C-alpha cells in the first residue's frame, strides 16, 4: 500500500479477521432454517490486497463446511465464500458457491 509494508499488514490483518467473521455469519443466517446443520470454518482462506490508482480493493475467499449437527466426523458439503471490498467505488459485494460434496 503505497510502499508501506506495515500499513498493508495492518489492513490485511483486520480485513482477514473481519471478512472471515462477516462471511461466516452470513452463511449461518442463510442456513438458520436447517436445524440439522452447523456451519464450520474450514480454515482455508485467501486475501488479496490490490492497490489501485484511486484506492484499495480487497478480495477475500474462504471455505466453509455445512456439517451435520449429529456427526462426529469432519464431513459435509463445502461452500466457498467470496467477498470484495472496493474502496474505489465504495462498494462491498459477496456471494457463496453452491454446496459441493467434500471428498
């Protein structure tokens, strides 16, 4: 971020934590009608910090698991979440993939 490594690290840390929580809470809310499912963070995520001429754009991706609430095994459908925070256009967008069977 303008050659400032410390500033980039602080932005990355805050964005990584907050976007992960934001996406998790959205997925929990979207599945609140399903009492048999627990949303779990898989622990795999990626954050890309892009410096544009007029500002910063943050792109965040994370994997979540839709776990059966009565299962002790780590199994269930995997959902990929995407979030984009565009400070240039003052816009936040997000979406989730359709659940896919984990292998």
